[in-house]
C-alpha cells in the first residue's frame, strides 16, 4: 500500500512526521508553495525511519523539489515526473544532483534540455525521456547501451556521443535531422549507410571502427570535421566530394592514397600521424592549411615542407627529418614540435620570430643560444637533451614555461626561473604553478616523454 504525504496550506506549522511504507508521493495544493511561503517550507523537515524501504519518489510539482533539500530521506531507487501536470519539469535535472538520488536505478522525466546531471547517477540502469524534449546534447560515452530506439525519439538532438559503447546499429538515428555532431568511435558499429540521411551533420568521429564499406561517409557533403583515426580505412579517394572539410584526422590507419587530400581546398587542419607513406608534396596545394601533424610517420619529399609557408602549427616529432633548413622558411609558425629528432643544431630556427611554443625534448642539441632570437617564445621543451643548463632562455621576455625534465639522476638543480616563468624539473609538477594554453606540450612533457627513445 502506498502512503502519501499531503502538504496543505492550512498553516505553516502543520508539517508532521509521517511513517512511509512502500512509496512516497509529494504533491502541492492551494497556495502553500507560493514563493512567499518558501522560507517556512524550507525549514520544514519530514523524518523517515531509516529502517523503512522507500524505493520510489514521484516528483509532481517543481516547488516540491525546492523543499526536498530540507527533508531527511533515505536514497531512492526510482524517480518519476509528471510533465503533463508540471511544465517546469526541467528543474528536476538540478535536483537529481542531491545525495538522496545517488542510488537511482530508474529515471523517467521530460521537458529537459540537458542530461549533464547523469554524471552524478552512477547506478542508473533505465532512463526514459518523454514528451516534447528540448534536449540538444547527449553524451552516452562508455554507457552499457545497445538499443538506440529511445534516443531516436529525441528529435531536437544536435550533438550525440556514443563513444566506447557496444552499439552495433544506428539506423534508427535517421530521425535526428537536427544532428550536427556525431561520435561513434570505438563502438561495435558495422555499417554507416544511414549517415548521408543526416543532412545537418557537420562533425563526425569514426575512430577505431572496422567497416567493410566506408563510402557512405563521402556522401555527407556538409561535413566540416572528420576523424577516422585508428580505423581500417584504406581508400580515401572519395574524400574529394567533401569540399567543406576544414579538419581531418586520418592517423594510424592503413591509408594507401593520402594524396587524395590535395583536393580539399578548405582544409585547415590535418592530422596524419603514424602513417606509413606520407608524401609532403600532397599538401603543397592546400593553401588554407594552418596545422599539420605528421609525427611518427614515414615521410617522402620532406624538403617540400618549405612550401607550406602558411602553417601556424607543425608537428614532425619522431620522424626521419634531420635538416631544419626547410623549416626556417615557415616564418608564420606559432607552434613547432620537434620531439625525438636526430638533430644537433637549431640555428635554422632563429628566423621563426613568431614562435610561441617549441618542443625540442629528446633531441641531440647541446646549444640553445640561437633560441635567444625568438622574443615571442613562451613555452619551450628541453627535456632529455645534451644541454647542461636551461638558463639562457630565462632571459626571453615572454618565456612562461621551461621544461627541463630529466629521466636520469642529476645533481641538485640550482637554477631559478624568473618571476613570471615556471621551470619544470620533474614529470608531474613544475617548480611553481603553470599557466599555458599549449596543452599538447604539457601532455607530451609530463606523460609521454621519451616514448620513442
């Protein structure tokens, strides 16, 4: 038998302790829950014996949510909202972050625009969203989900991530005509034939997929961002149809015709790391390319790098490049990563006066005096090189972070960084706090140092 607690506007003091057996239903009447009465309501306490089993909570009016914070209640396993009677059901989203909901296993509600609160519900097994949902973004990464039918009802969705789920079929998502961003990387997906039906799609992530047919991807004519890293795609000749593509990641895939990217006139960022046959000549026609990452790739025609004069960011770490002269012509560079290269001389870099970040860790350099010409330099990686001291770069006017992390045992360090800079001398903590917008450098220096050595 369900026992209800009725809160009436008889008098503010008439809130009593009530026993509850199976379920608790809170509902409001008259004007008791008006804003003028909220202060008294918040002081009210409903005490529930902790040996009682209270598995369900029916949330029927949003003002009830506001008073629950003052109630002493055991955790609930199920929660529901009645959107037909309460158009303000979206307020429940915020309430779900309260401790009494941490044990929720089943949740049904509607009229919401965000599900970020689900991060606070680790035991949730069943989620139902009904009504005319305003939900625009849904992240189901690493969720134990197979059936996407309920998701297909969220026709207002613009962003959906299914990364690292066991999803095998996405055909039902054809109803999501507003979807602009889709991430199905590292799923069990075997077919992407419905993708061309998603006419609004502009961001697509297919990393780690093993597909028999990749051609439907090339019919997504509005794509601006595409990632197929760590997949089994071999032929990308169809990419010529993606004339709006601005950002492309094809890393660690067995691609045999990388020259196909030469037709992408709108391309601004290309990540082609860990590939076996990268011809730099294929990129020379990309006049809008400002970021190029070809680290750990087998390169051909490396001297053609000198023709990529519009580049702002270049990563050639762990490649066969030993001559930096072609790079000296890339005077627009802001970020340059040369980790783990067999280079001994950085003199050609003195012409790169716009550099903000420079990664030289894991190289054979023993002289950094040429870097003193780089007055804009903010972050520099000098870990595991042959230099004996990082002090010369301390004199640069804009220097902020100097990475001098050593894996071998060194004498006690005596160097002191200038007031506005930070000297990193171990893998995880700088000498003082660090502020930098170069997350890639921090990531490499503190977690992935010397992986190729």
